């Protein structure tokens, strides 16, 4: 039987080697070479062409190459009744935690301001705020959100969590739903978005949300670009209400060269690299999921398409 690999962002040779070390008999195919479509059991995908998965009559598993699955669910011709799994991998999580801590510390120690002072020849000493007085609001409390919050708490940050539905956040203060959203905003000097993208979270970071943040708050988006209304963020920064933003994801990727984010002095941009899947680490989960679905069992990290994650 065979696996079909569909991704322009990931190395097929790395995946082929990693999967072969675990399942030598698995035939590895790279889109658009389908061979015999009826032999393909699993599709390993990132931003696949719409309708591609519908060409596979015996598909048993759609496995995302990343933690997000919105790129799968937006396919209007997505096959029904085929389980979809997202990737939850220790290396992926480690990278995200590392990146979030970097972005938060950058704001907490005012590195952007110090960099601008350096470029203007200004010897500027900025007195650090005690870390416990830096209030961090975390939108989303899935696997990555929990790991990021643990790291930030261990550093001494005051972390508050918001989730779409009620869930336990341990000792952390948590809010949920539309009623709790303004509460977390009002207590966030640094706001981090780690939410899955669903119709209910699309455009959630907008003018109304930014107005609810404290003066000089800072926004970090490492989830999906469509969570953020670009024009609203620029207006909130340019009118002085927000101090800046750190963005790794964008509604259009690559970001168009004429976009205002590129040259904005108070926005840090990176090209969607906060957490990149490493084949040698994640391949075990893919093979385990394939073995589960072959026996009629659900895969690990099964997605509920009705709620979008």
C-alpha cells in the first residue's frame, strides 16, 4: 500500500527516508504522481490542491503535516468520513515554545526600542518592568498553548488564558467564550494568539479587540494570519494605543512586497517559521496513525471537522 505526500513547503526526501525507516514496505508517492490511486491509504498534506484527496477511493487517513488543519477543512471537495489528524510532535512544540518566549522577552525587555535607539545613536537606558507585572494573555490553550504558558510562568510572567469553551487551566486565571474575551484583553499587556482558525475565530484580532487592550499593549500572532485584521492592527499602532506587534503568520503568504507590515518600525515579521515540522521527529506519529486506521481505530489527535480542530 502507499502514502501520498502533498506539500510545497516540506522536503519529500526527508519524509521518505524517515517513513521508510519505520515502515519499509510503504510505497511513497509525491503529488501529482498517483500511480494507482486505489493503493493510497494515507495522504500526508500541507495546502493540498482542492479536490486532490477526492481522487483517492481507498483513503483511510488524512494526516496534516502541521498542528493546523484549516488548510484541509477549506477544501470544498474534501472526502467525507475519512479521519483527519493533526500533528502533535515534541519537536514542533519545542520550537513554538522557544519562539513564543523569544517574542515575549523581546517586548518585555524593550529590545525593539533599544534597537531603534542604537540606530539613531541614542544611548538609552530602559528600566525593566518587574517580570511579575508583565501580564500575558494567551488565546488558545491546546497542546502548544499549555507548553508555552508553562514556560512563561516558569520565567515569572503573570499568564491569563482564554478558550472558546470552558476548560481547566490549572492554577492560571482563565476565561472563556464571548463574555470572557473582553476580560482577558483588559488584563493583557502582551497578547499571544495560538488559536485554531475557525469561522468563529476568523478576524478575532480586530479594532474592537485592540481597543479593549491596555494602552501600549503588544500583540503576538503565531496562529493564522486570518485571525488578524491587518488594517485594524496598523491603525491601533499608528494612533499610539498599541506599542507594536510580532507576527509570524499572514492572511496572504508570502506577504505581498507592497504590504505596510514590511517597513513598519514597530512590527517584527518572520515568514511563518515559528514551528516547522521535522520529519525525523514526526514520522513515528504518522506511521502509528496509519497502523491504527488500518485496524479500524481512530488516529491520534483526531480532528472534529464540525468545530474545526
